[in-house]
C-alpha cells in the first residue's frame, strides 16, 4: 500500500526489475520507465481505485491519441488467481490525486 511507505520513499525501477518484487508504486515506476525509454508518454499516477483497498499507484499511457489506464499490479494479482483481465482499465474505477 502506497500509504504505508516511509517519508521520502522513491521506487527504484532497476531494483524492481531485478528482484521482481515490490508494491504498486514500484511496478508503476518500472512501467513508466520502460514506456518512456521507448518514447511512449506515460504518467505514474497515485490515488484510489475500486480494485484496491487504500492508496494505490498505476500508469496512464498515451496510445492512439488518448490516455489509457494501465494497472500492472492489479493485473498481476488477477493473473496469479487465474482470473481474466484486460490491459486497459475503465477511468471510472480510478480517482487520481497526483501524477508525474
């Protein structure tokens, strides 16, 4: 949960990639880094989602002329549980409070 992090915490995308471990903030940072390295405009967004209890982090990716919500940490939970999921999420399920 992003709300439980110590003050000043910053995710390290390389550490997340190498360890394959982290929380939503770490994974959203990794995805933002990967997309931006390929010239894809991407936001790391924090706020609330109906998919998660508590403060959360996800990405908004600019594709085909529009911003699309991508939530890799929620998708990984669905994948592990054997549920189906879609890459792009409905904006109605997300309430952003900040993005960068």
